């Protein structure tokens, strides 16, 4: 049985990790860490877990030994924990942005801070199973991508790999309020957020660097906060190469994702859900991808949707863990979603 500790377990992502791991057949959660809530019961912060755990939060400074440690701390804080775990056999799965970008210059530009040391950054394997499955089988340091980055990469990578689109891509991303985290700020107040469609990143959203890194495209991203609590959707606008046909795009997606357990191609000609919709993905680890092609103009719209807290964070992390443990990737994550919701 693999023992797991979660640092930052009081936040939304930490709560999702607990929800997925408490009943995982191959895992035992032996530590839920939070400095601000130390000594308090886990189900006080995560009421959906009432009756599922008797754990209480522990101060991270009193961390015990675990086979795997998940880091669900604020950006910029993962480095200290990774250094503290240096030299141990512990597998670290980081859900912050600290180790996502391979280029230190890109990290400096997008985060405005000096990136972690090269020796730390180089040790991390990107936590995107669809691209790095083989490397994840033996990885001891895993960096899970951002939620909108995961959606953007899965939407665009098949098109880029097949050489079907021009390099310049514009991504219009939308995300629910849980993407801002559990800390109460003015921007998260119900009175300010309810009914709003707020453009909070008109240019150079941080996740555009991750999408560019994994697709090789020249990416520009904007991001808007919408009324939903969970869910992220990206609309990726691209220009197809001369002579592009819809059949070419469909074939690229089919070839890329035919055997993927958590990526579904959704591109139907009619119906309410003919393109990916975050609403029906709440609580699941699926990323639905779809497309629309205007053949006479060569315009391509690639669409992806996911639950930002699951496939966009905790679920993707658990999928990586399953690969690392040599278990089926959907272990502990077979929830199909709800309709209607």
C-alpha cells in the first residue's frame, strides 16, 4: 500500500486530492497538511468528506515520511518543500507553477520571479500522461500543468503534430470561480463575481507559455472568469494550412486519442452537446476535445473542456500517480459525471 501525504490539503485542489485518494484501492492517505488549519478536522474544510475520513490537518513542519507527497501549495512555495525532500526516495507530485516551464527566461517573463535552480527544474517530468506516459512510469518528480494549459495542449497538440495549422494561435479561455482558489479576496466575493464575465487576463495569460512549450505554436491567450464554480473551456482559433479538409482534422484527433482513457473527441453536427461542454464534466477526469472547420476560409476552431479541479489539477495528478505505480490509469477515477446538473 502506497502512503501519501498532501501538503496544502485545506485548499480546493487539496480537497479534490483527498476525495480521489481516500478510497483509492492502492493508496493510504497518511498525512493532510495545513499550517493555517492544523489540529482541525479535514471534514471541516471539506464537508463533502464527512463520514469518509477522521483525519485532522497537521502542520507541514511536522511532516512524516510518505512514499508520495503531493504539493498543492501556492505558486512559489513548492521549491522549499522540494528542497526539504531532496535526497529522499519520496516521489513528489507538484501542482504549482514552479517547475512547469523548462525555459527559465519564460518563467521570469510570465511569473515575474527568478525561476527555481536548474538542477531542481530539470528533475521534473511534465504531468501530462497523453504526452509523457513513458517518462512518468519512472519519474520521481512530476509537475502537473495548469488547468487551461492542459485543455489548450490537448486541443492543439494533434493539429500541430500533424502540421495542419499555421503557427499563430489565439486561445480564448473561460474558467469558473474555483480557479481562483479558496482564499477569500475581493475578486472572489459573491457580490463581485455573480453574474460577471470578467476578463482578468486580456493578454499573456501564464498558461499560454505552457501551451506554446508543448505544441511548438506561437500562442496568445486571454482568460475570462464566468459564473460557473467548476469548469474550464478553451476556444483555440487557428488558420489551417492550404487545402485543409475537415476529414484531416478529425483523423488527427482520432489517431492521437483513440486509446486515451480520459480524452474524448466530441465534434457532432447537431445536438445540445455537439462540442465540449464543462458542465457535464464536473467531478470527472475527462477532457473533451472537439473542432469546427470552415473549409472555404481555412479557419479552424479547436475546443476543449474539463473540470479545472480534476483533469485540470488533482485528477491529472492521480492519473500520473497511477502510471507511476503501474496501475490502470483510471483507478479510483471511474466517475462518469452527471446529467443534468
